[in-house]
C-alpha cells in the first residue's frame, strides 16, 4: 500500500459553507422584517411603546447589515448565496418600513414610491450590465443608505415638536441622495456598457467584419 502523503498545496481549497456567520446575520435580518412590521403596525401606529420596540428591531436589523459584509470580507466567507440574499434583505427591510409608514400616514406615499422606484431601477440596471462587470457601490450610495436608515428610524419613533421637524429634513436629505446616486448609477452603467472589455471586443469584431465586407 502506498504511503504517499498528498501535497496540501495540490489539494483544492474547501468551499465556503453557506451556513456561516455572515450569512447567518443576513438571514437574521430577513427574519426580523416581519417582526418589525408587526410591532410598527400594532394599534395602527398609535401605540408609542410598540413603535419604540419597532425602532429597536429596525436598528438591530440595520446593524446586521453593517456587520455581515465586514465579517464576510475579513473571514473570506463570501458566497453566492450571500451576494443574492444580502441586497434582498436590505430591500425587504427598507421597503417594508417605507410602506408601513405610508400605510400609517406617517410618511407621504410619493416619498415611498420614489425611493422604491430608485431601488428597483438600480436592480434592473445591475442585471442589464452584469455581463460587462459589476458597478461598485460609491461613497454617495453608502451615504444614501445610512441617511435613509436614519430618516426611517426617526419616522418610526413617536416623535413630535422640533424632533418631528428634524426627521423631515433628514428624509429630505435622503431623497436628494436617492435621486443623485440613482442618476450617477445610470451614468456609470451606460459608461460600463461602452468601455468594458466585452464591449471593446464586440466593437473590434464589428470593425473587423465591416473591413472584410468592404474588401
């Protein structure tokens, strides 16, 4: 019987398991969405205690969004499941919060519709350019996410008086960032489709074809 010990360097690395800490936080965020909605909608939003609890649940879900990505990168736990589930969890949380606030007449419907339209449009653009590459999140996009979460959190809390006015201004800033970063994403998507390696190759093939046809 051969006593040859396999070379560890020649062995294929173990695949990253789907059930890991980073993905666990993402799944937790998804699970918190209906819990958050129940607390917020209890008593048609008139129960201050339930709204405080809803705000705490929302804050906890937002924190998981901050740490799942960091943990995945630092511990090399990035998986295809995480790439798909993470943005779904984000949109589920933000979308549920916005719709619930509008249903409770705490937030104007056009605000909710504008933000959700932007998120859907950006998702469609991602699929549109996916063969050309991935557009990295910009600083503006990250700031937009933080301000949106802060504005939504303030609207969830049972605030009144000056604090009620402050949350309106924070939401106004979130709307500005939502529109500006959405336009920036469109511009970068169009540029990527023109300048990616795939686009350049297809353009070169088209020129070559025209040259052959001309001769």
